[in-house]
C-alpha cells in the first residue's frame, strides 16, 4: 500500500506506549497494532480524529504517502517494443 502509518514514530516522540494510547483513545490494542505495523487497509476519520486529539498532532504526522516505486522491489520485466 502506498500510504504508510507512522504511529510508532509519533508514539516514540510523545513517550507514550501503544497500550497507554489504546486505553486513552478507547481502541483495542490489536487494532492499534494493525495500524502501527502498516497492515491496516483503511482508517475511520473518527479513529484518526481520536489519535490526533490524544497525540496532539496533525493527520499528516501519522500518515505518509510513499511511492510504490520505493515501497516494493521492482520486479517487472521490460518488454521489447518494435520501432
């Protein structure tokens, strides 16, 4: 996925554990872990709002767009084109 969640970086800067954040926001530790490990396929705005409120940050502090070119190793083969 081209969107990367930087929750671990923000938690480290704030000195907050994932467990503490889960309790403060009311989101299960398992769901926060899915976000932290970049395995989430979507995030609700209400969840993003709660995280930003509790971490005193902007959505852009948590979410980062990464070009697919740099996300996965390039494995496509070049096709020959006739002139």
